[in-house]
């Protein structure tokens, strides 16, 4: 039995609320149970320097947690003067994941920044951020289409993410903090609407995992992402 | 006529929502119109080093804005590696204001950190943060009292803050962003429940202001703070 | 009786010595008793980026203390890698105060930097810096006028600053360090030659202050600033 | 045909040279073709603070590239003042991978630091670092056993790593820089001597990859790691 | 003919004014012509960590220039977040030079910090700082002796420093900024009262220098330091 | 008798191996006994900003040690966020030394960066770096000549460096770490092929040194540099 009483293949209660940030071109408050992430999409007039003259744009992401998103207060990263390794890993993952479904040439030499700020953290913040970040990005691109700033639809597909784990020997879906802390293996899957794999990251926390466990987690993830993409569709309808 | 159509002595719609952060010892989401600040109070076991052996505790504050709280996206301060001068000024002001109504000896050698994170900014974020921070602090102290961690009630009074300005020659209460940008003079007042002045900060943006204008703004501020403290009382009832 | 034996409305011995820095366009060594601040004005060919194309210039200030300006040695801020919150607050105040009496359009797209370096600190360094900074700025503008770099006189008025406090219940003028440490309330006033208020900053260190105390301090400040402006006039004669 | 003319399942020429750093407790110069990484193991008397009192030790890794390891000179990270996100991701991966085969309780409250400095980079530096880092770690633990600093053998298994990719639609083993730059998918696998998976990281660079491709890459990786572990065995014989 | 009309072996006008910083344990304003350096000595209760338990103390130095000490304003180093290489080289040199004449065991586990702040710079700031720093150090040690904090006299000798150069083929003493900028060779000599060499640093700016030139500069330096030490004796008399 | 059994005027075994870095325009692995430094020369298309429009180029150097080059592991400088004072002193010295033999006008507005990374440190790393850096620079300039990027030969002479010391009263050549730690005096000499002095840096570690000792060290240095330049000639033959 999971600490949360959920079935092995059961997501937490997920919600995706659009339009929560008055000034952003797109925004979404995503909740995976007690994990709450505010995602905003900001259009910036200038693409990064390495794209000058290519006609292509860029989508990037930044990630941070409010100091008291967690059980114990966490020191602000500005106090240390730089983002932690974990923060950088997560924001690189979010950016890569979202770029995988965008036609960067269609948006021209502009940049869209997806800010993912964790208001409350109970495990799975990066997967929630990717899932909600897609909604914010969608709305930003719609905003641009409404102003004829893009040609065609630069958004080629949905993309969403979910964590899986092996806890007490059993593959389970969508770990919360309690489960994540004790699982033997932790894996994050980023999957498109068409079912393609964008990112697979499996890590043994204690003993190594087997190919069978990897495949079992992948099956759970496909199912979970399928449900998340349904919710994205409802959200942007 | 003010841009917001409000009367000169009229506050924006203010709300104070308690208990919004699941893990914090105290929390409050404060809204002054479109300005939204999430305030949390975190109890830390250790007081700052300079208080070791004094038996006294400390209340401090940190302040930040989400990058897309504003009309244009603002760069995260962690990217610059340090908080800006404006951020530091504001967090020092919030800390001083809240400490003015706390009996630091009664809380012992502990520290309470008030984190004020601006989710949306439309002017007056620092005054909203002080007003909502008081509620978060109140709840944290109640939490401590419930665990017999303090003797008596360390909270001696209410404290709240409001901005005033002189706009087109007329003293007005509670400036929003549009009004703040164009006002000749901008002043912040921090006032206790007993009516004592904790902080008065008046700044001429263009031409200097007169003693009469200072006094007119002070009168408006007293009235506004009176209303804010009524709302604090309702919130913690 | 004040620790310094001064009357409640008595300034410390103030002196303003011009032309003390051989290479600067303007300079002033200002002394308020044992507080000594070296102010220099440096003309820079380029205005800050946000003024490009506006035809307007800028006046800004930087502030620092020598490590052994104080009773105990203070660590250099470069060792911490960034200026403290206090330093940033002070330099922003000095800059705002001096800009309030300058016609920024008259100086063109240039920048004048007022460096205020505290050689010895006995309270009131920021008010001394504003008062002496005005002299350095005056001389820099004269230097520019001598070279026909400005049209007309960009300096519209005098501006000077003084601190007041409530010590043992009595409003007093121009606090030194000993008095500042023990005063219940501390306030800084920046006032122009025409008597306009540029900045009023009152802070309760312990118990809140009353409107009467604020007004009593303001009266003392007006008198003190009047005397400081007489000394500025003598200095630049 | 691969740019290097290798077969799809063919490793580059791999060598593991022990004892190359005179002062380190363990060291290995690992070469995967033109990728050369110097790995040293340093025993430190103190474990990280969070292990105080647990009786457990720690193994951590640091990673860097010499500025001219690459085709174009890369700026030193010390110039930017902090390690890049990529560097932090890699050093976290190396540390996790090596810890997966060490009995941390057996080494007591000490720390072993594996420094992986890339002398020359032609793709696959992180997998070379894990593979060579194991040899350096092995020798450091032997050094400790020779001095009776550990009880039993804290090293429970081999661990090695290899990259795979899908290039022009074909799964291939051990990408060099040219192949890595153009592959559609890039995956790193960290596998133990017993065949357990420690880390699986697959990333679509362009279009998403399929489950079949993931499994084909995993098969190649198992084969490659098998060969690397044979070479580790020869190296420490 | 030198730009300053001085003879080849002629110092600039040198003065050493003691007791200029009210709060420091020792201080000296040293002037070598238009180069003015304020040196203070601060006694700190704690020696650096690496001396714990040795019974020995330490003397260290810090060096900085006011932004407008120079012809053109120089950016404050705190703005860059770290001292420049030049600053670090100079403060290490001052510290080593002064330690060469102090019995560190006699001062016990304490630290004396010599702060050298350049108020005005016209070449030779590091040599002026060493020469004036000795006076500040002397007075700090006297202050300690007056309080029986040291046994005997920890100051074993005088030490002073001077620059020399080869300008237009002629060895000259005590370069000012104009001469320093154009000299082919620049050398600094730190010499004790007994005539021992503490530091010799000769640098060819353009073409290399010969042994004869080195020796000619050394002869000039001995003569100059002899004069500086006479002035130190007068200053502390 | 020296700890290494060498005669007073005997160098350690020195070797200069060219072409060790596959991608660099020039490279050299230099060994002075157990001190091993990898020097690479990288051609960069842009000269530093202060040379824009002068037609001149620049040669600069960077220096670092691998963390376990030394007996005890040294923390990476990137962890502290900035290069130490020692590192900056050394890289400035290497750059000045190499520039002394280059015709900067002949290389045009380009920059050559000499990276000196210490793989193993047993004293004398900076002198090894200068000696090996010359070889890397030579090869980079040859590479440029082969592509007609320079006119004539911009390399005017050889330059090499060696340390000397006074150990137990005896002047000795080429100190290793053991000797360096105990020597009373330590001096570094940078000398050209024509015998000119580029840099002389003598430091008394304990008691001051005499002119005779300085000259004796200089004689040893001339002899040692003569031998090093012979080896450079053989290396680039």
C-alpha cells in the first residue's frame, strides 16, 4: 500500500488553471496534489546572441522554489549568489522538453521564457513544471498568433512529464515527497502527444534497477502522460 | 479624478487570506487590488550569531518578486548574483516594521523569517508585505504559543503600512503602479494599532514637497492604516 | 544634557573644504565634528544606457567607509563581493537628493558620479555626504560651465541634509554616534535652499514616535539645514 | 557508415593507465579514443557536515575541462565565478554512479573526492570519467585497506558507463564529438558489473525516440560496459 | 632632465603624519609628492585559523584606491565583486614586507591589519604604503606595549620601500606617474634599516634590462630608503 | 647537501614535449623533475578591447593547478568563485614574460592565450610554465606563419625562467618543493636568449638577503636559463 493510499498506477489529483498571471502572455497554475507550480510565459523581443541572423527563436525555462515551499525553509539561491546544481539541471530539462515540440523557425528571432516558480513542493515539481509550462507556452503562442507574429502554428504537439519509481519492489506512478524519499529508484519521463520519448532519466537511489523495472516504469509513465495530455487539452480548449 | 476612479482617501480592495502555505508556521496571501504578495512565517531554531547568549530572538524579512509579477519580465536576482539595492531596502523596512511590535525577549533565542514573495505587482508591494506579514507573524506566534514555546503574548500590537502620494497637486491614498509612476511625491507610512509612527519615508520624485503636503499624507495614511488593521483583526479572528 | 554637551538645536562644528582632490572636477572634504567624508565629483562622458537618445544626463552617487573609519575595524565590502544593504540605501539616497536640484537636461548625455568616502565616522555620514556632495557637484558644474559644456546654470538650488532624533524624550539636532546608538527615534531630512522637503525618513528604533515629535524634529532640521546652506554659500563663494 | 568508420557496436580504443598522479591515493588516465580524462582520488579526513555522527563516509566527484581540451578554447569557469549547469550535472552524475558500488559505512566518516579533469575532449567525457574514476577509487580504497583504515572491502562491484545514440536512424555505441553533434538521440548508461542499471539518461536532440530505440541502445550499452569492465579488471590486476 | 625636474637620485617631497585616524591603534598619512596614502593599523583579537595553537600572531595588509584618486575615475572593486590581480599583488607585498621586521611570536595569537587606502595616486603607491604602514604598525605595537600586551619589542627593525626605473637610458629614483608610464624598466625595492633586502622586483616594460642597470637602481634605492628611514625615525620620535 | 642530492648549480631533469594537445595551435608538456605543466597556445580572432584600432595584438596567460597536483588536495578556485591572489600574480608574470619577446604589431589585432595547467606540482611551476609556454607560443606563431597570418617572424628571442634560493646559507638553483619550503630566500629570474633581464623577483622568506646573495643567485640563474634555452632550441628544431 502506498503512503498516499493511491493505486500503483494512480496519479495525484491534477489541475491546470490558465490565465492566473495578469501581465504574462501565457500562464498556468499547475497542481499535482500538494505540489503547486506557477508557470508563466514571457515573450522577449530578442533571441539569444548565438541565434542572431538565423531567423530562429528560442524557448528557455527558469525554475525556482519559494523559500517556504518545503517542510523546512530553504535558503534563497540569491543568498548563495548562484543557482544550485539541482536548479540548473531542472531548468535545462524543462527548456529541452518544451523546445522538443516547438518549431523554432516559426517564431522568428524572439525568445519565450517559461518561469516555473514552485509555490508548494510535495515531490514531482519538475514534471509538474513541464506539464503546466506547456499550457503557458501554448497561450503565449496563441497570443502571438492573435497578433500575427507567427506564421502557422509553431506548436507541433503536446508534451508532458511524470515521475515513476520502484517503491518496496513495486513500480509506482507519480511519487509524492514521502514516497520519493524512500523509493529505491526514481525515474522521470517526458513524452509527447504522439507517444515519442523526449527524455528518460532513471536513477538508482540504492541498489541498481533492472531492465524489467525500467520497462514497467515506462508503461506507467505512458499511461500517466496520456491522462495529463487529456487535461492539457481540456485546459486550453 | 484618479486613474483608478477611486476617491482621494479610498483604498484599493484589500483582502488577507490566512493559512495559504501548507508547511509554514504562519502564512497570508495579501491583496491590495492587483498587487498580490504571499507572506510566510518560518520558525528557525537559531537566532542570528550576535544574539547568542542574550536570551532574545529576532524577526527578519526577505522580499522578492517573481520575474513575471510585472508588466515586463524582470531578470531574477540570482542571475545577477545578489539582491538589488531596492530589494535590500524593502526587506530591511519590513523587518524593522514587524520587530517594532514584537517582544523579542519573549520568543527566546529563535528567529522568525517572514518571506514576502510578490506574485503580482501593481504598486505598493512593500506596504502590502508589511500588512500581510503581520498576519503570518501572528499565526506563527500563535503556533508557538500552542506549543508553549513562548511565555505570554510576544505580539504587542498591530502594525500595518500604506503609501500616499501627491498626484496632480492632490494628496491621495494607496497608489497603484500607474499613479505611483506619475506622482510628484511618494510616501510610505508604517503605523501601529495604537497610532504610533514606526516609519515615515517621504520622497520627492520631482519638485520638493511642503510640510502641509506631508501632514495631509499623514492624515490619509492614519485613516488607511486604521482600515487595514480592522481587516487584520477580521483575518485572525 | 546631551553626551556632547551641545544644546538640543546645536550642530556639531561643521566645515566644508573645497578642492581637496587634485584630479577630480569637483571635491569637498566635509566634517560634521568627528565625521569626515571626502566627496569627489567625476564627469563621465557617457550617461547610463536608459538615457540614450533623451538628451538628458544623470547624477549618481557611491558611498563607502574606509575599514578603520569606525571604532572597530569593518570588513571591506569587496571581501564580501557586494555592497551591503545599508551602503546601497545610502548611495541611492545621496543620488536622489542631489538630482533634486539639478536640471538634468542642461548637462546633456553625460554622467556625474559623486563618490563619498568616509574617512572617519561618528554618526551622520549620509547627511554629511549630501551636504558636502553638493559642493563637489557645484564645482564640477562650474568646471563644465568654464568649458561651455552646459547651457545656463544646471544647478537650481542648494540642498543639504541633517539628522534629528528623540533622545531621552527630547528632540535633538545632528546626532553623533553615541547619541544615535541610544536615541529612540532617528530621522534624516533633506531640504532645499527654498525650504522644500526632498526626503523625510523617520524610523522608530524602539517605541513608535508621535506626530508632535516628527514635527519638532522637522523644525530643528529646517534650522540646521539653514545653517548648512549658509556654510555651502561661504564655501563656494 | 559512421564518421569514424567504426561498426555500430564498436567502442573506440580504450585505455586505463593507473598511478599517473604521484601524490594522489588513487589515479587513472582514461582514454576513449581522443577523449582523455585524468581521474584522481583524494582521501579527506572529514566527511560532509550532514554525515557527522552517522559513522558513514562519502564519495563525491568534481569535473572540469582544461580550456583547450576542445576544438575552440573554452573560457575557464573560474572566470565566470561558478561552474556551469553542464559541469554541475556531470559531477553529480559521476558521484552518484560511483557511490552506487561503495559501502559508505565501511569507509567511516571520511570523504573520497574523485577529480575528473578532461585533458582532451572528443565526446563521451562523462562516461570516460565514470569508467576511469572507478579505477582511481579502487586504488584509493586499496591504499586505505593497506593502512587498515577500512574493514573488509568497501567496493561492492564494478561500475562503468558508455554513451549510445541514434545516428541517421541507426543505434550506435560510444559517440565521438562529430557523431554526438549530429545524432538525433543521445543516451548515457551507467551499469554495474552485475548488470544492474544505475543511471539511464536518454535525450532526444531533435525528434523524439521510440521504446525500440531505447532498448536497442540499452543492448549496445550492456555490451560496451561489459568490455569496459574487462579493461578495469585488467587495469587493477 | 626628468619631467619633474628632479635630479636622478632625488626623492619627491616625503612626509609622514602620525595619528591621523582617531579610532585606529596606529595610523599614518604618508605623502610621496602627490601620492597620498592613509595607513591604519587595527589590532584584532584573533589570529588567522592556521595559527591556532602556535602562539604566533600575524600582520597582514589590505590596499585599495579611492575611485577618484586617479586622473580618470576608476570603478570600485566592490562593483566587480573582487579585488583585481594588481590589488592582490600589492597587498601581499605590503604584508610580507612588514612581517619581515616583526617578531610574530612576541605579539601572541593576534592579528594586526594594516589598511592602506590611496587618497591620491601619482605613482609609487605601494612603496609609500610600505613606508607609511611601518609607522602605523609601530604605533599599534607601542599601543600594545603600553597595555602590556606584548613582551619586549616585537619590532626588530625599520623597513621602507622605493621605486626606481630606467628612463631614457638613465637610472632614476622614485618615479611619479608620468615617469612610470614611460620608463623602460620599473623596479621596487624593500630594504630594512640594517640594509638587508626584503624584496626586489624588477620588470622590463619594453626591452630587457642589464645587470648593470639592476645594480645602479639598487644603489639609488639604498640611498632613497636611507632617507625614508630617517623620516620614519623623526615621525615616531 | 641538497635534499635532492643535486649540486648547487644543477637543474632537475627537464623535458619539453611539443604537440601534446591535439586541438591547440601550439602546445608543450614541460617537466622540471616532478613538476609537470601542460601549456597550450590558442589563437583568438579578437584582441582585447583596449587594442581596437591600434593594429597590435596581445599575448596573455592563464594558470591553474589541478586539485590533486599537490601533496594535499587543493580546493578548485571556481569553488571560491575567483582566482586567488597567487594565481593572478603568476598569470600576470607569465604573460609579461612572454610578451617581452614578441613583436605585438606583427601579429595584428589577434590574441594568443597561453594556458598553463599544472598537472603535478613540486616547486617551480611558474618558471616551468614560462619555459614551456615559450614553446607553445613558438608553435602557435609557426602555425600562423604557415597560414600567412603574420608578416616576418614575430618571435624576437627565446625567454625562459628559473628559480633560485638561498638554502642553509648557500645559493642554489631550481628549488623543488622541499627546498622551497625551507629556503631563507626565494628568487625567480626571467631571462632572454640575449641575456637580458625581463623580470627579477627576490623575496626574503625569513631574514633579509644581501646584495652578494642576489648576485650569486643571478649568476646561477643565467647558467640555468642558458641550459633551458638550449632545450627549447632542441624542442622546436
